[in-house]
C-alpha cells in the first residue's frame, strides 16, 4: 500500500486498488486450493499406484469375479457355535478376561481360501477358521486363522502381486507358470514358505486341522509385562492324512459335509496353544517361523457343538477382523495386521450392501 | 451506578470462541483422518483407533456448543453483509451444527448395525444403538461418506467466505471470533 494513503476513517479500511483487490482474491483462491489439495493428498489421490484397501479388494474381484454378497476371499464357508473354557494358564501372559478361569461363548466360521463361493473342495486349498469370543461387557476377541504354519507373504504388496500373478489364463484356466516362477524367484520367503507347506502332510478334514493365527501379537499381563505371542488352535481329534481316494471324491463339498457329519456325532475340540516369543524373534514378519523350542502355553479348550449354514445374523454377517482385540492383547509391528483389518473391512462393506445369494452349504446340508 | 448502555457485543462470548476453535481443530483433524484411513493399509488401524473416540468427543462438544449458543448474546453481522448474505451465513452455520451432530451418530449407528465393538479407549465400549443388519450397515456406511463430503464442502464455503471478508473486504468479520480481544489486531 502506498504510504501516503490517508488512514481509514472509523472502521472503514482504505479502498483497495483494482490490482490489489485482484491479487488478494487470487491469494484467497490459492489458500483454498491448497487446503483442498492437502485433503486430496491425504486421501491418496496423488498416488494412483499405492495399494489401498479398495484396490486390494479390486484385485480379488479381478481374479475371482464378483460374487454378490460373498466375502472377496474365503468365500465358501459354514458357521459354527460353541464355547471356550479357559484353564487360567494364559493369565501369566495376558490380563485379557478371556484367560481367566471360566467359559465364554464363541461363534466361528470354517472356510476355504479363494473368492469363488461355489468352488469344489480341494485338499490343498487353504482352510480358514474365523473365531469370535464374546467376553463380558461387550468386549470381543476376533481372529482369522489358517491351516498353514507360516504366512507366505511378508507385506500386503507381496500378497497382492502374487494374487494378480496367479490369475488363471483365459485359455489354459491355470495361472501362467512363467509368472509364478518369476514371483517365486523374486520372493525367496515365499519359496521357503511353500517348501514348508509341501513338507507337511495335509490332514483329512477341518476337525483335525491345526489353525494358526500367524501374526505375532503383544500380550500384556496384570503386572504390566508385555510378551510377543503367536497362537494356534490344535485339534483334539487325531491327525489323519488326507486320503488319496478322498481327493477323487465326487462330493464337491466333501470337506464341509465330513465336518457336518463329525460335529453331529460329537462336539469337536481344539486346544488354544500360546507360543511365547523371545527377544530377537521376528514379530514383524509372518513368513518366518519361530524356533521350535519356544515355550508353549495351553490356555484352554475350544468346543464346537453346533453347525449352521450361512444365514442373516450369523457368522455370514461378521467380519473376523484380527484387530478386534480385548484389553491385554495388542497388535505387533507386523505390517500385515493393519492391512488385513483395512482389507477385511472393505470386503465386508462391499458385500454387506449386495444382494445375498444362497451359500454352497445350505440349511438342508447341515441337518442331521 | 452501572452504565446501562445496551450496545451489542463486538465479539462472540469467550465460551463460544474457545469452543469454535477447539471444534475447528477437532473437525479438521477428523476429516483428514477419515479421508486418509480409508486409503491406507499401514495406518488404517491407528487412524480408526483415533477416529472413533474423536467422533464421540465431537458429538459431545456439538451438544454443549449448541446449548451454549442458545444462552449467549451474539455480535451483529458487519454492515458489509447484505440480508441475503446474512441468511446464507446463518443457514450454513445451522447446517454445520446439524452435520456435526448427525455424522457421529451415523458412525455410531453403522458400527452398531455391523456389530463391531465400539471401542473408545482400552476397555471402554459404547452400546449398540441399532439392530444387527448388514444392509443397514451398508446404507449408513455410504451415508457416512456422503455426509463427510458435504461437511467438507460446507467447511470450504465457510472458510472461503471468512477469508474473503478478512482479506478482500477487510470488515473485521473474523475479529468477532478471534481468541484475543481483536482490537489490537493489525488491519490487513
């Protein structure tokens, strides 16, 4: 402003020149645009190649198609109910109420990996077990486990790249072997995990499978001591290897049907085994097994005594988000955990609003 | 003898000014967290752990603020504002109050309909306010996003208007909401 301008009278500021008015208007515009740009940046608009929950779920849809109302992965499943009886041993590691001596109700879901809800049961398919413990005062513990001792991917990006590489070729209906070899070569931890999978015999069914939480969590006890822990559900049913005849079974739902027969016969049980990590054990990498001599704490027994087809209000409508945790259990620094939570939530949101189609396992299938 | 002059106040009362700036910070933080968390794999969990309790805090504050506003005397609009502008300013203020009240309730409601535990801090949970229904969840989840964009648009309009008044018209509109007395502030 020129210094010789007369001072404003009363509250009226001196009038601005046309140039000054325009400059000030432009300044206002720039500030507004910067604020908007800041929000767009936070929302990832300037990073179109960054993996987001939506892009990850789109990846599943690209490979498996969209099956209205179903989970984008582990689409085929059945619901179970039962209870967990804690023996109190877990309180040494965590103050979570679930570990105090007593019984809490649970609901769960057995599933097979992949986004096709009507796929034929395959002994090699990854078996999933989602579980929700209803603790007192509305507190919950949710988990999603699989029948593999380690996870084959270190980061969400590795998982996504493998998913896309494994998309079946439209001509051969099989993944392009060249892409799989290339992925294997660039991801030695994946090759190592596959080797571990192949070295272990597959069990005959859900009831005698060991399910592993895979990611490490931080357990904090009443004294405030925090310990890294991984957990497993170890079956009480004796291990039986997958029969060769079974693989040629004509029943495309044989794993689920066998489980239904088994649970109608008697309740099915697992032991919750907590594996106690030591300093130096990797908590941020689910591809690396902990040394076999780590202390194992038997925290109690899970009993499943009821089975249902997926239906409104039961396990179908639950997101087994592994970061719904009770006080006394917290996430570790494993990058997969937050990503799993975000992606499960996105998949849940998408399927929640879709028309629901009947599951492969119907109410008639689960009747005695 | 007290002076019985009935001149209107030059500024909003201190309580309203403090609440305004506190909430401005909370709401901007919340909008930033909201837009970032839905796009992030690595920060999703940390951000949503702040998003839930901050949303409830905003719900509490907006109620306090609305009640406080009812019992406060407000300064007049500057003479530079036409009756039309005054109407728009008032309507957008009411819309902001409504959005800040409804948005946390939609968030609480959608988590209720999905039967997520609504964790605030540690073991502190909120009770569900709606029945378990994934269709209801999906509708409320979409509403939550739409209201967030609307809230952001109304914030941008409010911010633009105040900037325009302050930088171009220079009518001391902002001094009515300044944390200080606004008298010593330099004329821009």
